[in-house]
């Protein structure tokens, strides 16, 4: 079903409505309790659609339209959604959401239907390194193997040489553990003292035992891979400890898919907590950033750059949608194999995050690189500030 926000975006600024729409799908964790990530991805898509359709759409006057389906983070639901999308005429690509384990489960369906899958968030290396030929997945986001070194760098700057790993017990957590171990091969001054695995249903007593085990093993700080709900339990446990026993935490970015400070409560700001990101609207004075923030305020009721929830979802999806529109025009058709091939041929593009010399090639389906990854902290208003700007 096409929602009102989609219809507004597709018809704004005199956008063409006389041509048959070209469809793009979103299979995400829409409406998932405590999560803002899929909504942020949707918002980024819609902001880009307003611009694209306002400039004439694609294929000489056809509007791009978004069709969304929630997957509730359930792989079987995601598979059903992908099969439904595959049956839709003129659907050229599908966006995935934040949860890497869910995305990994649908890769065979993507390959079978030859649907370009656009990834604006999920970070597992294997999503791109899937062994499929042709590879139908294109990512404008982070890779776990880029994340771990940046988290370790941050901990080292905090004086942490002995790190404890607190990893979600999923393919995402296992991938981050492997990446951290690989990074330490080139870091003789740092070590991992142990790994504890987080389950989605861990309560505070169970989580406390895991944090205690890492501290007793000699951890001076924690490298965390979790979503907001699990991270909130970890941090509530940390707040029960005396100040001198509270360990600094460097976190993967899954926690930014929900309102972590609110979940933890006022004590959150007593903790040393940093999280990786690839982009922040805060401090970006470019015309593109001003334009996107202005559109977000107007369409979704935000109040400036500091109030945008899950900002990387908005930013990544925005750039990815403009790149997709260029690929559709380059292909000259809605045939999915042609759009897939065209995504590898899109030339230089000035986006929100960066200037892309060539977003995707036959050799690489990663539009970003490790140089984009940096650490942020939550300010007291809930905004994610780059560490270089954060006021502590």
C-alpha cells in the first residue's frame, strides 16, 4: 500500500504524474518496537524522490514511487516480501533495512529473481562478499571490517589496551569479533582479553555476569556490538557499578537505530560511551546538507540537524536513491538486469556524504570506504555529535 508521505513526495513541485510509475521497494523493520532505522531509511528515500520527481522523474517523465513492506526482523517475512516485490511490474530495486542477519537470509531470493538490492545500513561483510555472480547487492554504508579498527582506535585513545568484546550472538556479532581479531594482528599494543555473547532476551542479572567476567579477565574497556535494546541493558548494568569500575565503551552503530539515551535514562550521560558513524548532519555546512535538513523538517517535522533520528539511515538512503535514479536513466528501461548492470556504470556523482568518483564498479559494490568511519558521542539533547565537535 502506498502511504500519504510517498504520494506527497512523488507529486511535489510539479512532479510528472502522467507516466506510469517506476517502483522501488523497501523491506525493513518498519514499526519495530524501539527502532527508528527503517523509518530513517524511508525518509531519506522520500526526500530524494521529491527532488528526482520534481526534476522530471526518470525515463523521460515517469515518477519514482516507493512501496514499503515491514519484515519485523523476521527472515521468513522478508523472503515473502521479496517474492511479492519480484512479482510487481516495473519494480527496479529493493532497499533493505538495518538487520544484517535478516538481509543475509534473503540473498538467495535476490539472486534468483535478479533484483538489485540496495543496502543503506546493514554492515555484515558477507552481504556484499556473497559469492553470487552476478552480484545483485549494492551497499552505501559501513562494513564490519571497517568498524572494528575505528572502535579499537577510540578505545586506545581512552587508554584501553586490554579490550573485552561484548557481541550480539548473531552473524553480525560474529563478524565484528572476527574483524576485531584481524585488526589486532597489526596492533601488538592492544589485546582482547575475552568475549561474552549477548542474547536478545538477556536481563540485567545475566548481562551483569557477562560484564563482570570481562572485567575480571582484565578488560579496561568494552567493544560492543548490539542494538539499542541490548545496549540499554549493558549500560544500566554499568550504572550499578561504582564510578571507578565503569568501563569505557566503544559501540558499533546498531545502537543508533533507537533512542538509546532515553532507554537508559538520565544516568546515561555519566558513562563514557562512543559510537561509530559514517556521517553527521551536525557540522556539515554544505548546500546539500542544508537542503536535506530543510526537507526533513518540512516533510517529517524535525527541528533542525540535531533532531534527526538515525541520521546515517537518512543520509545513506538519500544518496543511494539519487544513484539509483541515474542508473535507471542510464539503463533506459525498468528491466532489472539492465538496472543492475547500469549501477556499475554510473559516473561521478556529487552526493550528500561525498563526491563519488564512481559509486560502484564491476570490482566493488561498496560506495563508501573506511576513511568515512568516525566516532560520535550523544549530547544531552540526544543528538549524535562527531567526537571532534562533542562538548563533554
